């Protein structure tokens, strides 16, 4: 017999229990995940890290029909009308635009880009690749990633500018947010955002190269020193403009002028860029004027929307972007005289102007921008006169205004199934011409004198704008009156940068929407046996309200985060 | 597969570790035994009665419902749940659908599919046949569900299988049942003339050219060219008139005091409706479902204080059918009677516009399919009375392994079909331009493999203390449980672990209180808090035992209530907690050296991981009362419950600000409330040789969405909060468009271009546009809120009559589930069922129309959920009817023979006359069952 005391029995039972428990503390561990790359592995693999930065570039905005189904943003400005009456862009013109019916909704997209940039900047560490020091490609990587954090910061500053120019006051953060933070973050005022952008630009521009062709990694399309300076120039100009500068603070204008001048000086002294003729930079990867392109692969989608319908061999039945008579009236003759169309024909002071051939001898930029009646196109002639091959209701291929789009269109594109031709498109994000015009405008805003210059501002407004004109070539502007000069300057901007996504923003920051956006005109051409008569008529009256100077924040966003209230005024 | 091997290897090692522990514990208990056995006298061990069972049903506050043994005895079909329609309030059972092999009845307990235990172990109810089942116990009580920790939230059903007993005589029985099952409410398809005329009408309404000329219509009508212009009733050509069923069982039950056993062997064979199954002599495509079940439940008193139980069940199922059997029903529904002949010139008929859908060809010449599913369920338990430590203490260790494997074998054959391309010339002659498609290789290609397997293991170590102190009874348990469910495939396996304590105290059989606390975790949560505590309390009071209670009509009255928490981990998927990066995002394009464009790929964070992942939880509150009246002839029970389900994983994009900059994964934000009432009433009495019983149950369940992360809704009526979870939604219909002018004067219908005869909808928000914002709630939920049943059980001497009715109410179904209501769309069929029950819109009968115009196009204006398509799907069905006669002691060696006839699904009273209201989709037909059987007891 073997005597077991009560305590021994109890202790043995506890031991059993403990055994059972201890050996299965990790019983519930389970991991059958398949190829999930976590943060640590991604930021220590060069290829994946550079892909993270590549992704930031996808947030650079371009406009090949960004409002939807081929409609460019300029179709919501007095520069163009989109032919399809059912396209979303019509809502921006007919009063249906609202917080429940938003357009060009980049709020979510750009904040995704901003988070990606914040995340990249927070985690990027060149030392993580030290393990690859003996790898043959290491030097090439090292050369590339010295710029990486600055490229990310430059792109982030650009993204904040894109948001601020649309929405005004926006949430501003350099942290990677959690859900609670995102749902409670408040808005920073527009001027704070611009101040942030300026500060970032000042801190990083020296760390970026002038051109990647000088570096080991010859990838064009990346942000450069010039890009950062151009961004600063544009941002400060927008901040100084009447919409955001209600008390007309001259200092803001001066800051804008200084920023533009910095880039102009570098161009003049170091030859970074050259002002080419008019819009020569468009679709031209060899251009010396372009500061940043957004490159696109071969495609014919843009031409499919915008070619006159008979050239698309059945791919679409409605044309797209139709430049307005309002825009055509902005182009002078090549001698520098204004041309205007009235209800009873053309009016122009140029003695060489022929009212029966009104499109001859115009500003060379006219031919880069607009496809007009009588022009040769793809071996045929454009016929927008009444009864012509390109005439008719918009739903069956006619032009709304008598004109078709030429800018960014690649004429050689073809759709016939046996002879399909596509081409790459290069969208100009910044070019030198804009900087000169920015400078001129800033100088006028600061000093209200076209010829003013001094020790700091070594170039006058007139000199800057005439550099743009001279390159076209167009005769210099000699107007003395400051007010009239300003109008001519604004007109110059409209003509030089047509369809490069400027007009829509310019009329807003100049707060001239009410005066310019309501009446949209077109031309009616009647061909009387070879002799054409031209008449202006009103195509449509758009509804404009000053609240449209800023985009509405989507109602859903205000619901999700009540700290984003108040909504932009008027919406 | 490699991953699977590694995982299995790792898990096997863990199982081996577990096995080591089990052996150690068993060994040590045996050590105790051998030492003490000689010391104690011969004592019975009431402590070990129901060892392993945590809840003592006779002395607990926990509210439960038990099935009626007669209902189980009289169940004619194989599945347990088929015998319990409307028998247990709260357990809503609905008929199975499809071929016999997969025709398992679906059931919910207060709106959820509950945890099913077989003898206390989580298993699949489809593993059992009804002959193995003794009782079905349904727990809706908070304390019972808390015991099951992370698996209890949706309710628990415990199915107790038959066990042996200590009885003088050995019970041996055998039974045989033969059944024939004809179709119930089969559709009737249109003959080819009607089809052709209707197709022409539909094409005209769509603005497309007619398909059949007048001469061709005549050919259909007069059957002049039976091959080129055929008239085939595919439905009845492919399906025979009735299924044939054989069921055979043999069981043995017996035992002595220290040893009892139950053994069963059962065989069943079901022959399905497919015809044309043996036209190729290499295989027989007959639709067959063969099952063999064997069970042995043994209990042994190894010593006076040790008990060992072994329950072993194996089941083998084999399914035999034509290859791609699931497409054959679709083909039968879709193929018009005039499309093509069955065969022409010995080659299968077909039409290139319809594709390869000749149903008879699919039945006989597409190859053969066989599936075998084998299950082995084994549980072994050892219970040791530990009275040497203290009286009433015992320990039990239970170990269960379940293994199931499904293998399939397939042989595929391709066949040719001939498209006759007939036309009729103006003078009436037939011209055919036959083209043969497909290949005629006649070679069978074989394929086989494991479709799915699972391996479950379950370990319970229970320390139990059962003792009576005077009038008080105490039943305390401490349970440690580990269970794993390993399934083939990535992220399919699950593991759970828990420690549970339960204390049941009763005083004088009058006051009962149960306290439960379970500390349980699941492998579904990896990084967050895996373990949670689930407490619960249940209390009962037998008022009729109180001194103040005056017995009158009411002989027994008890009230009880419970409150507690439980969890449900199965709805939590894996991989929600990790942050990871993904490729395939947009990058940018740069210029290559040759001036071409090079794309550079992009990577980014995929989405934000779930914040603080938890498993779904349920807070349960129940109240109930039971009464027996009129000398216990009548019993009534009523239960009410109010449950809150929270931590449900939901999409959260609508409530997360875009400023976050990432899509978010599901968050545990969902909250839903459920409440309802269950009632059961029973009257049992006998007058001499005549005994009768009437019983009825009623269950009403309502649900409410409290939080569903729907975000911003521009109009109040679009919000789903406060609505039932299964609420039906749709557009409100406002008649049909009479003509083009009507269309021009109505709001713009954005779903599809409309023509006269299309459905006109009401513009709810008056924005002159019909779009998603006009969808409103309508009618009742798509899952029945009301479920009821009643049964009659009569016995007179040797005759027994039994009938079981069951019905539902507050139930809506959409006719769009049936292709019969979308006739001719996308080259499909039209049925007489549709044409006789409805009038489709034409200009002539526009005031009588009940359906929109015929169309051949997928018209998403008409064919979308709206008040046009919702129907009241309430029904009342006669589920079982059985008449049996028992001959007692007919000869020397037989103790009784019972002969019986029975029927299932005899009739249905409902609103959906054209189909079985539980089976509206294009499915294998619903059946009525007629049985004749014999039960012999030796």
C-alpha cells in the first residue's frame, strides 16, 4: 500500500493542470499569410522603395479630360465648351454643381498622395541599404536615393498646392495619420498652406539637381530644382491674387515677384531653360522650355474625343472640346492688333486684316491652339460653315462654337482598324514662359508700373512679357497706361497658356468670374459661293455664382469629420 | 500545397504534444486508482453519472428546449432537422434544396446558424442520420452560450446520440423504408410555337428584326419539320417522374450495470431524377447518393470509480452523377423547346447562338463525376471519481478527433453538336445548312483529386464537483478546452482555447442559479487581445413550489431569466491586422534611351489594418416562463429575448475621412439588436387506449440595425439604421410607360433606356431622376420573421397517426430569383407557367398588364428589385404525415413489427403558386416524398 497524503494528491493535480496550460501558451498562434511585404522589408529593398516614390509621381495632375469622358477643365471656363450636353462638366456651368454633386473630386486622391509622401519621408532611411554596399548596383542606387526624400517633399508641397488652389482652407499635416486623427483634423487657412509650401521649397531646392541628365540616373520626368522654384513662383502668385489677398497687400506681390525672379535669374545666368516659340513645349519631349512634363504612354483617346467626328471613323459621334469665340477674340493679328467678332462681322484696326479671311495672319499661337474653319487638317479642310462637313448639331458631330481643339492634339493619330496610329502625349506641368508671365503680373501687382525696376527687381514687367512675345514672334507691347497694360498682360497669359490648365484658375484668382463667365459666344459662318460671312451669336448663358471661386467640399467628408466645417462660403 | 504540408507538419507536432499530456494525465489518474482501489468498498458512483456533461439538465437554471422523441422516431427522411420543422420554438428550419447529396435543411436559431454539438463536441449536423439521435437540446440561454465562449454567440444545439442502458433484454431492431418522390410544382415550359411567337414579340419591342418568319411559325405549329423546327419538352425529357429511395438500418442496444453499448449500421440509396444516364457503356451517369453509416457508442466502468466512454462513428457517402451536373438544370431552364432537336443524324442537336447547352447531351455525353466523402468521428473520454480527495469531486478528460476527406473523380468527354441552320423558302421547302461544332474524339480524359479535407481535434479537461448538502445541490465545473479545426487551403483553419468555470446551485428544487465565466480566445485575432472573458448568470424560480402558491389549474409554474455574454470567432477573417505594401499601383512614365516611353511601376501601402481587432460578441438577455396546467396535460412555455450583437466587422470607408489617405479595412463597428418571442403549447391526454397530443410553436424574431457605418445619406429614407437586417429594398413601381410621350413627361430613368411597356418608377426625392437615391424600404424582410408549427400525434391501441404542419409569415421573396420571370432575356426560354400566371404588357392589353413588356435584352431598368417583383412568401406546409400499425409479438422470435406509410411536403398553402416558396430559383426540383416502411424489433 502506498500512502498518498491529501496534500500530495492536491499538488499533483495542480501540477497536471499547470502542465496542460504551460505547454500551450502559443497554441493559438496562426500565420498562413502569403507574400505580404511589411514596412521593414519594403524600406530595405531598393527596388520597392523606389517604386514607392514612383507612386508619388502619379499624383501630378494633368488635364486630358479630367472632368469626365474627355472634358477638360477649361470647358468650365469661357475658353471652351464641351459639345456633349450630358457630360458631367455641364453641371459646373448650369448650376447643378453642389456639395452633393461634386466635380473633379481630387480630395481623396491627393490626400492619398500626401499620406504616401508623409509615410515615405517618415520611413526612408538610406542606411537601410547598407547591407547592399557590395552590390554592383549600389553606387547607382546611392546616387538616386540622395534625392529621394527631397523629391517626396517637393511632390508633397505640389499636392498641397493643388488642394489649396481648389478648396482654399484645407487640413495640413506632415504626419502619417491614424483614423482618429483623420476624423478630427481641422482646416489650416489658405495662407498657412502657402507659407508651408514656400518654406518647403526654400529648404529643398538646393538638394535637387537641375536636370537628371547630369546625374547617373538619367530619368527625365522627375522633379528638379527648377520645378521647386516654379512651384514657389506659382504658389506665391496665387496667394497674392485678389481672391486670397483681399486687402491687396503689396508685400505678397513682391514676394511673388522675387520668387519668379530667382528662377528667371538662374535661367539667364546658367541657361537652364530657353523660352521657345509660343506653346512649342506642348507634346515635345525635346523642349528646352519645359520644366516638368507628365509623360503618358501611347494613346489616341484624347484625339478620339476631340477630333472633328468625321476623322474618328465611327469611334465617337460627338465632338469634345470646342474653343469659344470668347477665346478666339483674344488672339491678335501678327502685327499686334486686336480682332473682335461682332453680330455683323469682324472688327480690326490692322490694315492688313481681311474680314473674309479672318484667320489669316494671326498670332502664331492661334494656329497652335485652335482648329478653325478652312484649315487644312489631315489632308482635308475643316468646314464649320453652315452646311459644311463639320457642321451640324453637337450630338451628330458638329462643333458647338465653330472651332475645334488643336492644342495637345496630335494630328497624325488615326483610328482605322488597319492603320491605327497612337502617340505619346507630354503634358506640360510647368514651363519657363509661365514664370515670365508670373513675374510680370507680380510686378504689376506690387508697383502698378510696367516699366518699374530696381536693384532687387532687375527686370521690368514689360521686359518680361515682351520676352514671351518676342519668342513667338509677336511685336512688343508698348501700351503705357498701367490699367490697359494689365489687361494686355492678362490677355497674353490667356493666349500663351491656353488649354494648359490656367484660364480656369486665373479667372477665379482674379475674381472676374461674374464679368466673364456668363456669356459664351460662337461663330456662325455662312458660305455664299466662296464668300464667307461671319456672325457672332450667343451659344449659351452659363450660371455663375461667386461661390464657384472655390470647390465645395464633398458633403460626405463634412459628415465624416465635422471639424472640416464650415463648408466653403456659398455652397 | 507546400505551405499546407509545412502547416500540417507543425500542427501534428502540437497534437503529439497534446497527446503526451493526455497520456500523462490518464496514467497518473490510473496510478491513483490502483493505489486506492483496494481501500474503498464497493460503491456506486453517482458522481460519474453524465460525466463530461457540464450542464445537469435536471438541476439547472438554464432554459432549454428538448425535441420530442416521437417526432424523431417518426421522421422519414435521413436528416435530423427534417423531422423537427416547427417543433422547437426559435429553431427555424427550412427545407434543403438541390440534389440529395447536398440537400441539407438549413436552420437558424433566432436568426443565426448556431453551434451544433454532437454529444458535446462541435461537429457537423450533416454527419448524423436521424436513427442515431436520441434527443436534440436547444439552448438559447445566456449561461449556456457563455460556456461555449468564442463559439456560443449564435446559440447552441446539443444533439445527444443513442447510448446503451442497463436493461434486462437486448434490444435489436432493423428497419427498411422505401420511398418514391415525385416533383412538387414543376415548371411547365412553352411549346415551340408559343416560344417563337413570343420571341418575335420581344424582338419587335426591342426594335430588333424578327427571328421567325410566318412560315417558320407554321412549321412549329404543325410540327411539319420535327428536326429543323422541333418541339422538345426538355424538362420532362431530362427528368424522370420520381426519385427512388431505399433506407435500411440495423441497431443493437443493451448493457449491464458496468457496461453498455449502442451500435448502428445504416445504409441508404437515393436515385435521382436524371434520365439518359447509361447511353455510354463506359460509365453510368445515374444520379445516385449512397450512404453508409456505422456507429458504436460504448461505456465501460473500468473500475468502480473509473468510467471510459468510446463513441465511434464513420460515415461514407458516395455521389454519382453526370459531369457538370450543376449546369444541367440551368441548361434545362434555358433551352427553348424550339431551339434544336435532341439529335439529328445521330449527332446531338445544338445552335451556335445558344452555345453548348443541349441538356440531354450534357446528361449522357459530357462525362462522369463521382465524389466520395468519408468521415470518421471518434471521441474517447475517461472519467475518474476523485472521492479520495473529496466526496463529489471527479475529473474527466475527453479527446475527440474528427477527420473528413472529400475526393472526387471525374472523367470528361467532349461531344459534337450539329447546328441545322434551317430556313424555309417562300414555297415551303426546308433548306438546312448544317454545321458541326465541337470535337468527336470519344476519348475520356480523367482527373481526380482531394477536394477538401479537415482534421479536427478537441480536448476537454474537466474538474467537476457535484454534491448535495441537505436541500442544496451544487454542481461546479472547471473546464479547460483546446480545439483545432484544420482545413485544406490557406487561412481556412481555426483554433480556440478556453478556461471556463461554471457553478450551478439549486435549493430545494425551487431556486436555481447558474453562474458561468469563460476566459476564451481564438486564433482569429493574432495581434490584438486574443482572450476575452464571457460571464453569464441564469436564474430560475419554481413559483409553484412556494407555500403561497395555491395549486389550481396550474400544477407547475417556473420563471427564469438570464444575462450574459458570448463570442463568435468564425466571422473574423485572417490577415486583417497586418500592414503591408502592394505593387501594381500607378507609377510614372519616363523617356527611355531610344525616345520611347518607359513605365515605372508604383508601390504603396495597401490599406489600413483593422484597429484593435476583436471577435464578434453577443449580449443576451432572456426571460421565460413554463407552466403545466390541468393535471399536467397542458404545458405552455414562453420565452422572450433581447440580444445585442456588437463588434461586427464592417466596411468603414463611409465613416472615415479621406484625409486619412488610405482605404481602411473592416472595423469592429457593427451593432445589431435582435428581439423576439417564442411560444410553445402542448396538450397531451389519454382516454383508455386512445392517447392524443397536440402541440404548437410560434416564434417571432425581429432585428434592427443600430450601426452599419453607412456614412452620409443625402435623404433620410435612404438610411438603413433602425431597419431589419434582412429588410427588402427596391424602387417603387408606378405602372408601365404607355407611350413615348409618357416617357418624355416622366423623370429620367437612368438605369437603362426605357421604351413603352417598361416599368415606370416613383421619384422619391423629386429630383426628376430615377437612380440609386430612389430606392426605399418595402414589405417585410427576406428572412421570415414569423415561424410557427403545429403537430398532432394520435395513438389508438396499435395504430398511430402523426401529422406535422409548419408555416412562416412576414416573409418577402423576389421573383427575380427565378429565370421564369425573366423570359427570353439573353437567349433564354419562356414558360407556360409565366404566360398563364401573368399578362405581359402589350399596347393592346396595357390596362390589364401585370408584367413589363417582353424583351431579349438584359434590361436593368425592369429587372431590378422593385415592388413589381416582391411577393409575400408566407406559406403553410404539411411537412409530415404518417400512419403506422404495430403488430405485437407476431411470432416467437420477433417482439414487434410496425408497418407504416408516410409522406413529406404534401402540400403548401401560399402565394407563390408556380413553385415551392422555399425553392424559387432555377434549382433541382422540389419533391414530395411518399414512403412505406417496416420496423422490426427482435
